C-alpha cells in the first residue's frame, strides 16, 4: 500500500539509527540523521548478529559486507571450570542447516551501515546533541544542546540508546555487568574460532571470548574478551591490580594466557552495566522509540543489536501499512510478542550465569543443561539463539513488491 512520504528525523547514529534511516529511505521517506559526535563513530566492543538480525542487514543491503567482515559463529559453548562439565552447547544449525551467528566488532557493523547510508546519498548531521523534542503546529521539533531547534518533522525516531533524553524508560539495573575489551586473536590459540566460548565458576564468575572477525581497514582477526563482574565490585577490581586479576582468570582458564598478555592497562577494559526494562508505551504523537531507548535486556541471549535492527524494519513496515497515527501503535504491536518472549527468557537465564546464587548454578548444570541435550531441545535452543523461536515481526517486510522473508513473518494486521 502506498503512503504519503514523511519527513523523518532519526536521532542517534548507532546500529538502530543507521538501519532505521536506511530502511525508511528505501521505503520512500525523506530522512535526516542527527548525532552528537563530531564524526560518526561506533561505541563498544563485540556483538553477535544473530540469524534474525542478518536478515535485516540483507534487507537494507549490507548483509554480504557484514559477513565479509565478521566471524562465522556455529556454536555457543560453556564449561563449568571446576568440574569440567559442559554447561552450555547450542548449535545454530540444529534443525536448520547453514544457519550461523555473526561475531562482529561494532566498528565493522557501523562501517557497513554507514557506507551504505552514504552510498544512498544520505549523511549524518554531526555535532548535534539532542536534548529534547516538542510539538509545534502539529510537527515535531528537535532541541539541541547548543540551543538550536530543528523541525518540523512528521516523525522523530529516537535511536539515542540507553541514556536517551527523549525516553522515559527507567530500567531496573542488574547486579552484574561485565568488563569488555577487544584483542587480537592469538595465532595458534587452542580456542576454536567458530564459537562463543565461556568458562564459569558457579554463577559468580564468567569469562569468555568471542571471535569478531576483522576491522574494515585491518585484516587481523579480532576477539572480544569479557569478564563478568558485580557493579559494586568494579572499584575493588581496580584496587587489586591487573596481575592478581590475571592470575584468577588463568586459574579458571589457562588457555587464555595469550589473550591476557595483550592487556597491560586497566583502561583497556570498559565496564558495561546491564538492566531490564521496557517502555509501557514506545510512541507518542510524532515520536517513536527504538532499540535501547525503548527496551533493555541483559546480553545472555545476544539479542540487543538484533532487537534494534528488528525495530527499524518493523517501524518501516508499519508505515507502509498504515497512516502515521495508526502506524506507531501498529509498530508497537508488531514487536510486542517477540520482545516479551526474549526479555522473559533473558530474565530466566541471566541469574544462572551472573549471580551470587550457588543453587541456580546447580540448577543450570544438573537440570537445565542435561534437559537441553534431549531431543527436541537442541533444535529449540538453536532457534532461541537465532532469534527465531517466535516470529520476530508481526508484519512481512517487502522489497520491490516481493516478500523477503516469508518463512519468518506473518501479516501485521493480525497483531491488531
């Protein structure tokens, strides 16, 4: 159905903002993108673009570039360090041959999206720190930190992330987060380069490495390294010093020695705090929230960036199916079911891997892990990790009049 092209402002040039800008532009809308940085740049270390997220990247035209930069992840693998018992083993291709996750540095994913944006003739308006938004004569206006006001837009897309000044989301912080850094993948490492590998001590300690491919201007294979840590223990970690911490890590997993040798300064690691929460209403008149501006969850299922990608496509599809006033609540309905399922599963899984509970670690190792190996659970877990255990969109995205994913979407009108 053809709709009136809209004048749309996208606030924030992260994964969600760039993908939304591209998708909305491809759908025929006039799009402007605003970001606070003086030059477009990514924030953070590594991530996994799950199969569901890769489908969105294919739709916006960057799937092949992303796969050329990223690392193919076939398996999620975890071991209890003290017992050697296999706690986690999820294969993406269980019941779905050829399916895989894509480990990527955020800089590489950003580059793929940003290059596509500029190839389409769009650009990010930098040095524009958005601090608010208002309605004026029926149109949306963005308020910038330098006192400027930019308007009038038919729609403002809030992709400013977890600290968005446009969002009222106040998520519940989780006790545990993680220290992250990016390292070179050591030549000759015994750790497989086709899996996310983790070792645990009960649920109070977790260390992992994720292959994340290469950077756009450097063919050297990279790894994302992470260490689970309570938020209130960061100062103690700093006070202990690197050598004491490295000794603890190596006691858990000796094979990490060539990775840890690359960490010579505590400032190489940044602490990521985790939280759970969802806006009760993800839209207002002429304003819609996507990604972390609308919902937050812990990274146990690796769905954060994928949720933002799905939001951008769901919004585009909703605007194809309905006029603006009806499209925004339709967007929320399209995404509601998938978000609820994955946030619920994340709440269930997170304390089994990041908490002070010895009982939950026993439950994980002696009940959940054995059950996960019994048919049909390997196939179910593969679909969960892929982001496809339930339809991710209530609407079927189209390109050039043809459905791009008839096997993973249903008619959005059924979500009404």
